[in-house]
C-alpha cells in the first residue's frame, strides 16, 4: 500500500484569525523530503539531456503560490 486516507475534520475549514485553532503534533508520522537532485526520475532525465530545468512538485507549487 502506498498511503492511507484518514478522516478529514471539516471544522478546520472554518479556522481564521478570529476563530483560532491549535495545530496538532504528529509524532507517529514520517514526512519525506526529497530534493530535486535526489529524485531518480529527474536524475535519469538529466543524464539523458532531455531538458535544462528540473523541479519537483514541491518546488513548482511553491513557485506557483509566490506573489
């Protein structure tokens, strides 16, 4: 199994500066952070000279959200 889908608490949608909510700590979670150069697919494409610019989904989403 690649992952699991857990219950989504809809009260989080109503969180705002006037309706604050303390964030929960996840002690039993593994968060994976793979750099662009560690990604095996990007590494293979770089070796094949298929492109000159590479980015992971995390980098692209950060750039898209930047003002």
